[in-house]
């Protein structure tokens, strides 16, 4: 049986491999979550060893960890030029498409991944799935105004149960002040089409579908770290 501690070691192994792709002087998009945390700490070690790096954090949690680790953060409300973004994911399909947003940071994560020259995704082997959906609901960020109607439109489109995310009995708020609804979709066969259709629903801010964005997938497995290069789009 794989314990949570074992999985954390696999996430860490993937993160350590990812920092091999980071070179002196780069601007790094810093993801959010338990896997990305290992990557930020490992980058901090590189900085302590003399490397110059600057980071674009995808959450306040990551920003705090980056500062503690000695990574300089750039002004996120200005133009930026990201060399490589490195982040975790909740699911990865055989075409390297992702579900992200388990931690609720999907909006900033997608902006950062979309603007980086290279996007490196880190997972443990349990996140690889034959098709997205099923075991992990799709997070969708929606504006609070009329969120119930937005959720109903999402239910109609996806023919799935859509649930407002809560934290400690209250609606979960994203850093942008929005809500997250989780769509329990059995199987997402055409993620690109679904992403486009969801983005057309008024009130949807962003979805946790990351389609065709992965450049490099690094998988921590009990047999070692597996690095895969996504075909060029
Ligand atoms: O998308 C995310 C946060 O919004 C995370 O990358 C995703 O949830 C994976 O998290 P973890 O590395 O903790 O398993």
C-alpha cells in the first residue's frame, strides 16, 4: 500500500528533478500545493548556493514560502516574462491534459502557466488517469453574483452534480474573491471542447482544465522519477 508519506516522497522526488531545468537568472512561475511546496524549497536551496532567481507566486501561501526560502518575488501586477512555470496537478490524462485547482489557486496558476515559455508539471504516479474526471471533480471558479444560476448552467452542460466548495462550513473564497464549484463529471473525453463551452457560461471565471499546456511531465513513481516530453502543439 502507498501511504501519504510515501506519496509525499514521490512528489518531492519529482520536484527535485524539476529544479534541474532551472538556470541562473531565470524568472520562475511558482505553483501551489504540496508538490509545488517541495519545488519552492528546492529552489530556495539553489538561491542559497548562489543562483539568482526571481519568482512569480500563484498564491499567497506560495509567496510566503518563497520569501522564507530567499526567493525574490517580482511585482505580479506588472508585465512579466516567465521562463518556466512549475506546478502540481490533480489529474493528468495520456495527452498530458490536466485537472488543477484542488487547492483553489487555478486562476493564477492558469495565467502563470499560459504566459510561461515552458510549463513543467509535477505529479506522483497516482495522478495519472486514462481520462480526466471520475475520481476527481473539476474545479470551476465562478463569480459570487448569481453563482447558483451559473452552477445550474454548468450542470446542464456537463450533466453532472455541481457542488459549491466549502471550507469550515463557509463558502471557499479564492484569492480573487470568487467561489469554486466542483463538477463531478464521470469522464471528460473531450477536455478542449468542455473548456471552451464552460468559458462561454456567464459567471464562469476560469476552469481547472489545463488543455495542451504541459511541456514536460515529471512523475514520481515507486520505481523512480519518470520524465516525459509532451508532443509539440
Ligand atoms: O492545482 C493545484 C492548486 O490549485 C495543485 O497543483 C493541485 O491541487 C495538486 O496539489 P498537490 O500537489 O497538493 O497534490
